[in-house]
């Protein structure tokens, strides 16, 4: 529905330019706070005796790069899972095998009768 977002963008640009739409008004959108000087924030928080950083587990790809593939597999093979991907419709020329779904199973069973 690209046309819907195009219409919405057109209406917004017209409103910003001064056009008034009946039943609509232009308002300031939500914004997120941000630091103006990260180095100063780090210094102020550190001097106050606090740690301004968070520790976070590296993602799988980053950790594999850090450890190397063989060491990664040796240490973590039992802790990694790869869930089934979300169904996606693709051209027949796609190299991935077709999914086996319940509807196809039902249709094949009825075709055999």
C-alpha cells in the first residue's frame, strides 16, 4: 500500500506548508532524549562513583568472530538453536526447498483416494 503512505506524506507536507485539513491538525511528534556530550556524561557519572556502561552478551556472529569458528563450536554448540523461519512466498527458481505444510499434506491425501 505504497499509495496510502504517499497520500499521507503529501497531506503532511501540505499541512507543514500551511494548508489546514478539516478534522486534522499538525502537532509535534514524539522525540527521544539524547546526550549532547557523551564524553562529559561519562566523566560526570564516573566521578560520582557510578559505572555509566552496561555489560551485554555479544551476539552470535560477533562472538563467533571473537572466538574463531572451531573454538566457538567446541564451547557453544549445545547452546545454539536455529528456529524455523517464517513462511515466505518466493519464485520456484529459489534454491530453498519447499515447506511441507498441513494443507498440502491434506490435499495430497485426498488426491490419493
